[in-house]
C-alpha cells in the first residue's frame, strides 16, 4: 500500500489569502458606499447625545466616564464630518433630496447642536480658542440653514403635505439654543466684543423661544386633534421635550452669566419665570412620551428596532439632566440638582442600549455588503 502525505501548496495558500483580502476590501468598500448613500442627515445627534451626557457627568464630578464619552465624541465628530463631506461630493443628488424634503431638512441642525455641545466639553477642559472656533463654525452653519430650511417649509411643504409636522422640526430650536449655551461660555474671552456677544445671545435665546412657541402649537394640534398612527410615533417626538429642556438650560446659563449691561440685567426676571415654565412644560411631556412609546410597541406590537433617530431620544434625556442642574443653580433650588443626578444615569443607560443597537445594525449592514 502506497501512502501519500498531504502538504499545503504555498502558491495556492498565497492566492487564497489574496482572494480573501480582495473580498474583504470589496465588502468594506460596499459597506462604506451604502453608508454614505444612506447616511441619515441627523447623524450628528449621536455627538449631541454623547456630548451632553459627558458634560453633565463632568459637572457632577464623575470625571472618568465623562472623559470616556468625550473621547468617543472626539473621534465621532470628525468622522461624521468627513462622511458628510464625502456624501456631498459623491452623492450630491441624495444630499439635495434631503435638503429639500420638509421632513428631513431640519435634521441638518444636528450639525449645529453637535458642534456646540462638544464645544462645551472642549471649553471645560481648557481649550477656549478651539471652543470659540467651533462656536463660530456652528453659527455659520446655522445662518445658512435657518433661512434655507424655512424656505423649504414655505415653498415645498404644500397644503396636502402640511401634516408632516413632527418633533424633528424642533431640532432647529435645539440648534439655536445650543449657540446660546456655548456662546455664554466663550463671550467673556472676547474683550471689547463681549457685550455685543451677550446681546446677540439674548436675541438668539428669544428667537429660539418664539420658534418653539410656533412649532409646539402646530405639533400639539397635529398630535391631539388628528389621527395618530404608529408611524407617527417616532423617537423624534422626544425633541419636543428636548427643545424645552435646552431652552431652559440656555435661559439659566444667561441668568448665571455676568454681562455687565443694565439693559440685559433688567431682563432677568422675565428669563427667570420663562425658564421655570419651560422646565415644567418639558417635564410634563416625559410621561406622555413614555405612554406613546408603550402604545406603539406594547399595544400595537410594533417591533423595537434600532434607527438613527433613537439618538434624538437619548439627547433630550441628557439635556433634561443638564437643564435641571442649571436651573437648580440659577434658582438656588438644590432639589432640582437631585433630579439631574438621577436623570443623567438614566440617560447613560439608554445611551448604552442605543449604542448596542448601532453596533448590531452596523454588523448587519456589513454582512449584507459582503453578499452584494
């Protein structure tokens, strides 16, 4: 009997390795191409959610988890910025389609809010010049978006499509008020321009307040007096609470700031009362939003699956914690600080669950890319 020993062929092994490398590279390229083409215009809500929780943890003395989330954001913000720029270059028709869609155009304000929320964390770590640069960039984007988005709303949201009113529109208010929060921190470093900056910040706070009044009226009418289906109940509804919370945070920040202008000082009683009403209004929405979620996923049996819009749910939870803390300082009412300490851990738990959903969704998309 003749026996044969089996030896691996070096040439065939090398060829197999090269084939696997090409397959893997092709899968990665397909995955990136699909991700660019379908990139959600509100993707910067991830940075907003991560940043606000990091900031509150820092303010409440939990430096280590705050720094970990800050590190995640330092990587995520330029990554998403690069993806957005690549999408502009490679898939401009898709970008334009999103920009001219009344349902999606206000999602681009997440870029404004993300820069300001991250800028607060950067400022608190001593990088004041970089924080000022991020505020100026966010203001430039805001100026471009604010009139463009309302032009889309005016000319492209026709009468038979007027029922597209939803919580996502309030991201414009979130972006506006985020400029106030970071701007109040960097204003004292502007020297002779400091007082002009504070006037601008009070104006922006007022603009955000008026826009919130307009949008929340339309939104409440749509929700309470029209038929509501499961598709209408999305995580974006939480922006209704988040917009009230960030307006509270911005107002409290203005109260705590020393601007040295009698005219602005005279506005403090108005800002005091308004911020408390906004905080109460945002608080009122939380149980109702939970009820809507239970109705959709519990009674209507809609599966709970990951969507990028979930980051627009995480952010309001973190912002509510931040707003409660700031209002406790502005009103000298420590009980609200206790609410902030509890809410930030709830927000962190929801952040972790949503991040797990993101990881699983990315893995699933990569598997699809390998087979196409």
